[in-house]
């Protein structure tokens, strides 16, 4: 029998086929081009109309954090998660805390998608009560995921293209509207950035704590490190560029929206405010078009985030972070964690009746910002403290990223802080009991690559 060649005996590896452009497109699809639209009304109400300023401040924090993510992906190209970075660079117990905060982030995403879909569907059929739509969408996400239906990359790309077309139509219509009905006085064009009559630093930063939702998902780029040409360069660039492009695109969307609908004028529904802005600018047709594309996009996001949360819980069950018999169970037919899918669907439904979209978004950001601070701290330790040569380029980005994320974190609403703290306390207590005060084997978190 002839001997096998060295190549034949080696296990297959992922193919490095992605370039910088591919990564950037992937990042934009994950974040979604319409990311600032669902939260527009909530941010506007909190920041007294300074949505543009809030989005730009959030972008600065995310850019520094993106640099840290990109650098940590160099060190751990096959395990791109905040939990991994913090565990290995700081301490496993801190990694566990980071992982537990990420769990809240993942679980809350389908919850706020359920709330928003129910509100958006109500714009088409207001005679159907909100609670009926909430039940419908929570059940829809759950049933489709139980059948094993996942959103493919082609569908995501097509949806992103459709969103880009709708954004372009909105911008053209908005510009035409502003030409015919311009704001009074040249100073009015600066009001989305700074309105001296309503500007308050505390309120703007309050709005910023919600505007962070615009950028959630950019960290998913780091999970593709093993499939990228020149990952040391391209993952970092793509992560930073995704945040930059998202921020610029978000400003282009919300700036004319704020001019069309001044902050002094209340929205019919704050959660779907951008849809009403589109209706003001382009009439019923644009109202329906924007409402429909955002509804479809949020349905896709809700389905994907529910399955991602189920997979995260499966990883925690598999490693015995949670009871294995329930959380690590897989369907024999679809090979998905069906019990977790049902559990997350139940949480989304319960949350749709007990939480507002704003509170859910802030609680999601509570978990995300803890993870972001952890990644910045890990990057600081690895690339500055442990390096012989102390460079300012390795010092400033993680420090500024950590501080800006921490400052935004302090501006989250009090209810989000209370509920988030209860979640964190429960997780830390459970982890301490499970590991005898974090002395024995620490709980591992397996974060799914596509659970953005």
C-alpha cells in the first residue's frame, strides 16, 4: 500500500479566499445599512434632536474598539470573541464575566426585534392590536428556526442591496422635500449637530448610549480571520472601515430626517419614527416602502439573532456552564438546539409585553459595552504592557476605547443598569458556585461565528 503524501495526511483547513472588500461588505451586511433607522425616534427623544451628534460620538468609541478587535484577531485568529481575548489576556474569571454579559446581549437582540416588528406591522394593519403582532412574530421566529431555516449569505446580500436602494430613494426624496420646504434660517441646518436651545451634554450622552446600537455586530468580522488573505492587515482595516462607513451612512440618513421632522414635534410612534419621517417626505408610498424594507430586515435579524442566542446557550450547556441536559440538547432531525430556540422565543415574547424597545436596546448595549471594554483592556495588556517597546500607537486606542465605552456605559438609563446588574450578579453567583469561588475549572463560552 503506497504511503500517503504529507498533504493527503493533513486535515482540511479553511480556504483563504476573502479580501478587504469582501470583509467590508460582510461587515456592512451584518450591521445593516439601515441600522440607525429603527432607533432614530428613541435617540431623538432622549438627545433632544441631536441624533447626528449622538451617532458621531458613538462612532468614535466604536472606532477605537474596532482597532482593539482587529489587533486581538491577529493574536487569536481562530477564536474571535471577547470572551477568548479577556480570558487569555486578563484572567479566566474576567473572561467568564465578559461571556455572561455577551449572553445577555445575544438573548435581547431577538426581543427588541420582536417589539419593533410588532410596531412596524401595526403601521400596516393598525386594527390588529400590538399584543397579537408580538405573539405572531415571536412565534414566527421560533417556528422558522425550529424548522432549521437560516438566512443565507445570498439573501443577506440581496437584502443589503434592497436596503441601499431604499436609502438612496429616501435621500433623493428628502432632498427634494427640503428644497421645497427648507428649514427657517441658515442656522437651522446646524441644529441636528447643535441646537443651543435644546442642547444638554447629559441628554446627548444619554442618546449616545442608545445610538451605540447602530454599530452592534461589527465585531463579527474577527470570526473570519482564518479565511482572509493577509488577516493581520485586512481584519483590522475592515473592522475599522465598517464602523467608519456605518457612521457616515448613518449620518447621511438621520441628518435630513432630523431636518424634516424637528425635535420639537412629537412622533406618532417613537419606536417607528423614521417611517413617519419617510411618510412626511414622500407620502404614503415612501411610508409603506421604508416600513416594509425595515420590517423585512428586522425579521431577518430577529430570526438570525434568535438562532445565534440559542447556539450561544448550547455552547454554555455543552461546557456545563448551564445545565447540560436542557441547554446542550439537539434536535435529532434538524441538529439545532431546539429547546434553546423555544426558550429564547419565550423570553422575546415575555419581553415584548414587559419591556419597551428603548429599555431592551439599552439593556442590550449594557452587555455589549462590557464586552467592548473587556476587549480594549485585553488589547492594552497584550500590545502595550507586555511589549518591550512602549508605543503610543499601542497605548492610546485601547485606553481611549475603554474610557469612551465606560463613559457611554455610565449614561445608560437607570432601569437598564438595574436589570443588567441583576443579570450580571446572577451569572457571577452561579459561576462562583459552579467553580467553587472560581477556583476549579472555569466555565467556557463557545460563541457561534454567525450569531451576530
